[in-house]
C-alpha cells in the first residue's frame, strides 16, 4: 500500500510552462487526428450501409470506442495544459475524464477480443456451420462490452477513489487508488493478449489444415497460403501495436504500486514518462482503423473464397483419405 506521510500537502505550481506545452500540444494533436480517423471510419461504414455484416458492427463499435478514448484524452490534455498540477495532485476535475478514459480503453480491449473471436468463428464456420456468428450476436456482444466497460470504468465515480485519502493514492493518476489500477490491469492485460493470441493461432491452424487437405486432393492451395500469410502478418501488427501502446502504461502502474516517493520527488522524469504513455495509447486509437478497417476488405474476400464449391469437394476428398 502506498502512503506518503512525509509529503507536503502544499500543492504549489511545479510544472515548467515550456515543458507543459512540449508535452501537451503533441497530445492534443494526436487526439484530434484520432478523432478524425475514427469519425471517418464510422461515417464510411454508415454511408456504405455495411452494418448488416457482423464484423462490420464490431469494426464500427471499435471506432466508437477509440473515438471516446480520443475525446477523453483530449479532455485530459486540455486540463493538463490549463492546469498541469491538477494532474499530479489530483482533484474532482480529473476524476470524470480519467473514468471516461478508462471506460473507453476497456471497451476497446473488449472489442478487440470480440473481433478476434468473430474472425475465428468466421473461418471455422465453413466447416462447422453451428458456429456461425449472426448480426444479433454482434449487437449482443457490443452491448455486453459497453456494460462491462462502464461498470469497471466508473467504479472510481461510484466511490472507489482516493480523493480524501492519501494512503494507497496513485502518484501518477491521482485521485485513482493504486489497488483499483492493479485490479483493472492484471485481468484485462491477460484478456487483451492471451485470447487474441489463441484465436489468431487457431485461424492459422485451421487454414493450414485445409491447405493440406486441398493439397492431398491435388487442388491449388494458393488461396489458403495467402490467407495464412495475411492472418499471420495482421496478428503480428496487432500484437506489436498493443505491446507498444500498453506495455509502458503497465510498467508505469507497476512502478506506482511499489513507489514510496513524494510527487515532487518524481518530477519531472516520471511525469514525462506518464504523458508519453498517454500518447502511446492514442497511437493505438490511430492504428486500429488502419489494421482493422482499411485492411478489412481483403480478409473478407479471402473468407468468401474459402466458401467456394471447391471447398466442399476438398472436404469430401479429405474424408475419403481419412
């Protein structure tokens, strides 16, 4: 538990004006760019009337999650520029934007997991039709994702905060409590990285098995090889983007949990690091439209090709060889 009995409660101005601008302006710029990117995705999906597809609903909802993350990040950036010390010592003014930011990030994580699961079921569907994902399934997943995100993200607004207690208070994200941050990070990091790992590996394994069956039947396997390479490449991009975006933030929270120094003793180094982690999270919001939306058509075409009549013949041939 963190406690700072020897720290002064005199919240004087400690931020350098030039340092605030050097950190705040890039944050604002990235958040504005992310808002534009994700608004473009949402408008494009709605104009093209593509929301009848389950995956399109999840893509659009991911854009909404990233949009809210960017809006809340913009709100925090404005607070930082106008009153930077409030982001060190914490106040009621930072509680709401931090809670909204947390809610949006959680929704993004849940949506990424949902997309991974839907992609796995879409590939497995041609062999096991009972696994087919419908539009209603995607809508239900979206609703559940937001309910969970709002519940966990708004816990500080419902009382789990350290506004009136210095013990266990976070020095990086005041007035959040350290135990709340730990409670949120450990399970969600496991969800964000482990489940997509298994779903994308599962897709690659399914495609490889089908490629071997097609090869055994003497048919062309170029489509499967292309799909396998594309899924592997996309999976690597997703993992790298997630690692770059969230690993520094996790490291900061781990430091927060073990730190026993006062706020002023950590200035400016650790707070510069904190602001940089915020920009990296915004990088995730910028990267998601590129990875998931701009590259959405090729995987869809591949999946459509995988359901062609030749697959049925390959399946029958594979049964004969079994």
